[in-house]
C-alpha cells in the first residue's frame, strides 16, 4: 500500500509546527504537507507559533483554496494547541497534552509502569530533603542520578557525586526521582501505535554525553541504525516495547512515540518514554523512505486523520530490517540546544565499548553550517 498516495488524496492539509530548524522534516512528495517555521520568533513554542497572525493567515488561505480541513501537527502537544484545534475545528495530529505530560513525566512514569512488571532502572521517589537523600545514599552507592518532572535533552537529569552542593543545584522540597548511576549504553526505538496494532523501528544505538559534542553527560547527541546490540538484547527490547504499548493503549494513546532503554550488565531496563514525535523522527523517516517503506510518521498522520485507511500491518514490520542504516550526530551548546547536525546513511560507530566516533565524522559536523 502506497501511503504517500493515500495521504495526498485526503481532504486534509497538514501543517507541521517547526519550532527548531533541526527538528524540521521535508516531504516533497506530499503536496498537502506544509512545514511552518518562523525563525524570527523569540519563543520556541509550538502553541505560540500557531497563534501568530501570519500562521493563522497562512492556514486560512491554504484551506480556503483547497477546500480541505486543517490538520495541525505539533512536535510536542500543548494545552494551547488543544484549545485552538477545538475552536477552529482543526484535526489535532497528536494526543491530548495531558496524556503526553503523564507519560513524559519522569516521576509519574516509573511507578505507573512498575505496576505492570516491566523492567525499569531502580528508583525511589519523594521530595528532595535530607531524609530522602539519606535513604538514597544507603540504597544506591554514589554517584546516583536525580531527575525532576520534565526536561529536554538531559536538562532535568543530574549526576550527584556527593551531598555537599545538591541544594544549590535543585531546590529543597522539589519532587524528584533518584536512581543509581548504572554503566552501560542506551538504545532507542521509534514506534507507532495504530488502531490495527503496533509498529516498531529497529533499535538504534543512542549517542549520549560525548564530551566533544556536549558538556552534559546525560544529553543525547545522536543515534545510529543498527544498534550493534546482540539478538538477545534486541529481543528483550521488542518484548518490553510491546508490553509498554499495551499500557499506552489502555489510556487510548495513539500514534508516534519513542522509548529509551539502558543496557547494563546484560540487563535491558526501560529508562523513559517520549510520547510524541522524537528528536530522531525526521532522519528516521528519511531512512525508511530511502528503503521504500511506508514511514511510521505516515501511519501517525493516518491514525489521526483517516484510521480506516490503515490496513493489516503484517507486511509492514520493519523491526528486523537490516537495510535500515543511518547515523546522526548533533552539537549542543551549554544550554543544551542543538547548534549543528550532521547525518549520513552510514554507520558512524562500530564498537559499543567504548563508544567512539571516527574523528572524520566530527570534522564533517564542524563543517556544517549552524
């Protein structure tokens, strides 16, 4: 089934809200797909971008000319977008913002998932104060990891080596999740949950905390397909993802999402869920299109605009597809924002331990324009 043709023939115009040029996606073969980007805006917020007069005017003119209905695609759901879609009778191509916040919340997510016996990084939760830190110090040896509710690119995750300055970093009484600092490597997979079932990408190796690319040891600075993980590890990732999708399904979650896994000491532990489009979705879509697959992103669009057009998924499985090859690295500034990106349909890293990139790859990145 050619989903490009199906999507192009829908009485819908897709408007993708681009708040960061490094998260943009180019789909020239979808004639009814319009990225909206305004680099002049001082606020990188998709709700703010959508509410701009020039954005509203462009949407109105486009759908008036085509006679179509507007479908708004946020990178990340927001209450303002929920309200604007409802007010204007636009299709919201994404889940309600409240559902996104529930599963993306680092503190709420772990106990919610733990009830279903899914293997997780060990954790304790509470308000940051001396008593909780004393419990954590006895349960987890130093260093340990503290996370707050929400964050992006590792900016809500802190490595704690001692207790001397912790309250200078995180205010006292802040709700936190504390976990042990486990050595290993991280794996991601992109997924799309449809009314006909779940589609999973092949697992990808996640590049995390490479010192030449970021000053944050928890910041993601790229990814590559293939993951280099063993078949046993990959099999565990597939099973955990399927189990997690059943939880999402119980909450009526639909569409694209990503999972991060920590592989440590031979164990596969679910680290977090990104219940939305992911930082890797655009490049991963490019990899799928290069290999003549219907992208997960296309299924995401269909699930919200015409789920009846989705047929049996048995011939759409790509989890074990070894032809899906590509790598991407990003340079971060001190605040965690991406300032450069470079990708290619090649393998950048060939060894898990230690994880290292060929210096020539880093030279390619430095030659990229910011």
